């Protein structure tokens, strides 16, 4: 027997063992705030109140404060707050570049007001994600998933009286059987933001969720089934191929010798590809190619060409400020060019137009290069791979949709890797650590070995 000792229970206990669980009232309030904020995506409330219900998510600050009063755990508090400045860099980017453009271009107050609100909502996503991880640590992803399931299920129940139980059930069955083709009841359930978030959950539960015990395996299978169900009834079936693509990517990365380099290389390649994408959109080459394949772009040829006179594809392009494209769509609608003030359905193009060449470059560098580096170097390769997997899935939607600044999609992109990072810290805390034997322990072990040999 070697003259060493392994402390199988670790030098220190894990965070989950040393900290107390949040009080029941705090858990209830945090869950309630999330569900009510999520209900703001119900079309009835969204048409009446716009994004206002999402502000209720700030109630998690009160929950975190109450939890701190009970526990007074400064270590957990410092760990959670440490994430805040990491994500705050994007908010600073939005604010500084937009303020410069607004001041130099004498932008109208209505545009400034909308842009400020959008920046504040992005700030709320960061505060919410940090507070949720402070309260629930590695369980935060499961808590958020539960809340979104309840939210989506509640919206389904609220819409059901309009169509009747029989027609509603028939509409759901038709949607599932036809892989997303439905009208009536299911059409009313088209909840964009939350449905895209379920795609992020699907990536996590499919490839990154723990599966060591029978209970974890059962929970994982149920979560995957719920994600697919809510994505189908939310009419986002087009995102399922994106999830499949990401699954193949994760499968391949896990089999290379140095995954960190490949994850970082992926970020750099996407960073460069998006410039090529902007050029192809600007010149109309991408639209011509997609239409030659018989793909229905649903009016995107017109939408993507309308901004051409308002920006330059140049490294010296200054930008028109946050929410400037929304102002342009209103102008096109008033001029009769559009029959509805549609969003641009291309967030990469919109961010380039609004933030300018420099602002867009910094935005893409932060998301595709700096954040993956942070997760890999500060935590581990799997956390960085998880972030990149979710970001790649969202990037597919950025190319043809308006998801880059969606509230819940932004929350998921931050909260899910953050929650997993707590599990990484715990696994490191429970790892066995070598410690030399004392003189007395060594002498006793030698005597035991000698006695065993004599026997």
C-alpha cells in the first residue's frame, strides 16, 4: 500500500453541500416572476402591453435580496456577481455607439427612447440571469425550463376557449403529424421568443445535461420530448434542423484532440463568414441563389433590399443608432412600400446598419471569440462548447429572423452556460486530492503491512 492518503470526501465540501437551499417563499416568488414575465409573450398581452410584462423578471432581484438576508453568504454572492461585468460589455457597446450616433446625427427623441428601452431590456436579461444563478446555481437551467413549460402550457389553456377543446386538440395533433402545418388554435400559439428558447433547452438536454443516474436519464428524456413538442406547436419547426446541425457539430468536436482550439476556430470562422454573408445580402446574390432552389423567402427580397440606400458596406460606415432600422420600416410603411411595418428579419444586417462597421465588428468579436474564450479558460471545454453550440443555433436564426435581441433567447444564451459552470466548479470541488501521510499515520500503516505479511 502506498504511503499516501486520498481524501475521498474532498478538502472542502461542494457549494451545494455548504449552502442552504433558498426558502420556499423565495423559490415561489422567483418562479412566479418568471412565469408572469413569460406570459407577456402571449399574443393578447403582447398586443396590449408590448414588452412591459418582461420587467416583472426584475422581481428576481427582490428574491435574491431576500435570500441573501436569510443566508448572508458572501461567497455565493461574489461568485454570481462576477458574471455581471462579463456580459455588461455588450450593453456598454450598445450604449456608447448609439449615444455617439444619436448625438452626432441629431436623432429624434422617439428613436432614442425606443433604443434606450431596448438597451434596458437587454440589461434586464443580464440581471435576471445572474440573480437566477445566485438563487439556484446549477439548477437554474432546470428552474427556467420548468417556468417556460408552465408559461407555454398556460398560454395553450388560455387560447383553448376561443376554439373549443375538440378543435384545439385536433389542431395540435395535425400540427405534430404534419410536422408543423396547422391553422386556427396552433396558429394562435406562435410564441416566437419562448419557442426559440426551447431550441436552446433542446441542445442542452440532448447533449449536455447530466445522465449519471436513472432519475437524471428519465428527466432528460422527458425534457427533450417537451422541447420538441413546444417547438412544433410554436411553429418553429425550421429550427429543428438547426439543432440537428449543432448536434453533429458537438459530436465531432468531442472527438478531436484539442476541442478548445476547434471551438475558438469555429468562432473565428463564423466571425469571418458573417462579413461574406453581409456582402451576399447587399449584392442580392444570396436571395437569387435561395430563390433558384425554390425556397419561399416570404418577402425578404424586398425587405433586405430596402435599406441599401441607407447604409454603406464599408469599414468606415458609422451606423444609424440602435432601433434606427425600426424607424426606417415605419417610413417605408407610411410611404406605402410595405403593407405592415415588418421587422427586417435579418439581425446580422440590422446590427451592421445600426452599430456601424466598427460597432458590429466588436459585437461579433465579443460573442464569437471573447465569450467562448472566457467560458473555456475560466471554466472548462464543455462549458465553452455548450455556449458555442447554443450560439451557432441562434446564429442560424439571426440570418433570417429578429432573435438577436429577443428577451428570453438572450437570457438562455447567458443563463444556461452560467448554470452549467456551477456544476463544473462543484465537480472540481469533489475531486479527490492527494495529501501526504503524517509521521504517525505512516508508522501505523507500516506496522499494518508488516503484520499482514507475518499472517
